[in-house]
C-alpha cells in the first residue's frame, strides 16, 4: 500500500488490530507518525506499536507507557492492506513485532505440554 | 440440525450452566428467595432476555466480522476508555474467579470433609491443570454436562410443593413484602447483575471465534444463546423457588455457599445432596475457568497479542500467562480467608458497573454495515438492545449506592 492515504482514513485505523504476513496477531495501531500535516498532502510515515507509543494516549496511556519498553516503528510501505484489520506484508519477527511472546515463551515452554 | 451442530450447542450449555448459573446466581437467587419468597422471579426473566439479546449480538459479530468483544471495545472507545474498561473488567474477572474458586473448595469440603483452606490450592491446581490439558471443546463438554447436576434443584422445587399460585404471581412485578424497598431494589440489581455478568459475553464471543464460527453458524448462534440461557434461567427460577419454599418459612438466611445443596438434600435425600454438590462443583468450576480465560482474552485482545486455546501455550505466551495470573491472584485472594459469599456479592455488584462499557461497543458494531453487511441488527435486536442498554446504565449508577445503603442486602 504505497499510495498516499487520506489522513482522516488514517486516523480511523488507530487502535485497530495488526496482523502479520502469516495471519498472526502482532499488536495494535497504537499511534501513527504523519508527515507534512501543514501541507496539502500529509501522509503516514509509520505505525507505532506498543510501549512508548501509548504516551500520547491520555493519562492512563502515559502510565502504561512508563511500565513498558520501547515502541516498535513499522514503516507504512510494510502495510499490505487495510480492512477491519491492518495486514502487514512480512512475518512479525522480521519487523521486530511480537517480541513479548518470544520473551515469555522460554518460561511458559518449561511446562509440559506447552 | 446436523450432529456437528448438536455437539456445538455444548458451547451454549456450558455458557448457560457455568456462565449463567454460577456462584453469583447461587448466592443472589437463594438469598432473594429466602427474604422475598417468589416475588423477584420476574427479575430473572428480564435478566435472561437481556443476556440472550447481547450474547446473540456478540455471537453474530464474532461469526460475521470475526471480532471478539474486547477487540471492539478498544477499537470503538479508544485507548483511554478501553484501558479503563480493561482494568475494571480484569478486577471483576479476578474477584469472580476468586469467588468461584471458593465455591469449588466448599464443594470439595462438603464432599470430602477435609479442611477448606487446604482444599483451596487443590481446587486451583485442579482447575488450572484441566484448563491446560483439555482442548476447548472438552472443557465445554465436561463442565457443561456435569454442571447439569444442578437440574436436581428443578426436581427439588417441585418436591417441596410450593404454592404455584404465588410462584406465578412472582413473575409479575408489583408491591413487595418481607423486606425494605431498598433491600428489594438491591436484589433487583444483584439478580440482573448475576444474570448479565460481563465475563459471559467475553467468553461467549471469544469462544465463537475460537470455534471458527462463520455465516453458517448464525442459526446455531441463535439456538445456543436462546436454549442455553433459557435453561440457565430455569435453574435460577428453581433456586429461588427452593429457597422461597424452604428457607423463608424457616427463617434461614443462606449465608453459607453449601446451604442450597442442603435444600436439595431436604427434598431428595442423600442422592439429592450428591447431585447438587456435583452440579454446583462443575457449574462453579466451569465459571472459574471461564473467568480466568476471559481475563486472558481481554488482555490479549486489548493489546493485540496472539491468543486462543488453539494456539500452543508457549506461542501465545502472554495470553497463557494472563489466564494463569488470574488463577494465581484469585488463589491469593481466597486464601486471605475472606468470606466467599461476600466476595460473590462484591463481584456481582462491581460487574454491574463495568456492564455499559462492555455492551455499548457490541451494540455499535452490530449496527455497523461496514462490519456486518446484511447481518446488522434487525428492529427487534435494536429495540431490545437499546432498552437494555438504558436499563444497565441505570443499574450501573445505582448499584454501589444500594450496596452501601443496604449493607449488602442486610437491610
């Protein structure tokens, strides 16, 4: 999805589910980086996922951001399609998404049957 | 319906028994019956219709848009309000899970005679192992079908020969006797809260996504939500009738979770007691599992993680740790020795406060053609959905003041 997307539409994808190229959930559209807001053709530069991205989302968001790590920045050209979910072109791991599940997998993996 | 569909109705039956008749219904229906006799039966009808309306909507949204409830809560209400709803719902899930675990431990105690405090950790370990080992469908079947032991209360209600004229009268709201107006209203709110607890819709909608419902399952959704909750409603009637016919005349106030089972023993002897305890054990145990999973579903759906019982636990590690954490925290809460009946009352009353933010996004999405196409709400679903939304707004506002004013229904 390389074409310029209307900013109103862009803002409507805030808080939507992100799905990676393998069809796996990999976070939410927590914030957006938009360039050229003062020009006639602003465009989305990247999707910001997790951690610091919540800082801009009100009081509870600032609190949540403090308790978590750095956000992951996903460049807009990585987006494949926008429907009721935002689908990415590549698997989550290649975009450094879903690291939380990987981090805890070692712990959960110790239990038989996991 | 095909055999496969008949089997799939198990989802509705488990939600009905484990989700509808859980510790909240046991406590509120028997206490209401012991104080007001049959006069509050009409409230159960209103509660049952409410949970049918919203569960059907949730199941339809899951089948058509493939989106579970908490995904939509975040999407429609934004990050701040969504996070507030998440926190409120997790507190309610935790308190409810703790209350259900207390109920499981009490059933174990009545069945084995071992000390309650020793049985609490055993109950949690047993439930966690079941949740870990059994596939989703087997959890539904084992706990749903064994929970049907609660049907013994329907037999007990008939055996106790209540005044059926008075029972019929209880289905019509009107003047009341036996307690103050405030206590009466507190029980109205509590019974509605117990019938429409939010974790039921979290679990039902996520379960439908886990079962990979599609357009073909729309009929199944109607059938399961209606049959399941109507069955649950009948059990609620039975509990209130048993309490009204037995406890009210004797002046017994059921402040102990095992009291309803004793009513079954009074009417049907040892076998009645055993069936009642098994029924309560599995209904309450199933609800404990549902609340812990609801906790995991909500976290994962708010933050966009991988989730689901179908995923290998280590792959969806944050979801797995979330539901395990609900069990672990609930264990700590019950081990404090706080009275499970009181814990149940708090969990039901607080869940009422979390209801509007759970139900509003469902109502909005079910009306959104971009998501639902031609399967948007019809007139009936919208009129009922709107009326019930107004009702839960009112009870959400009055719930905590009524609890404080009546000292939790003590008058």
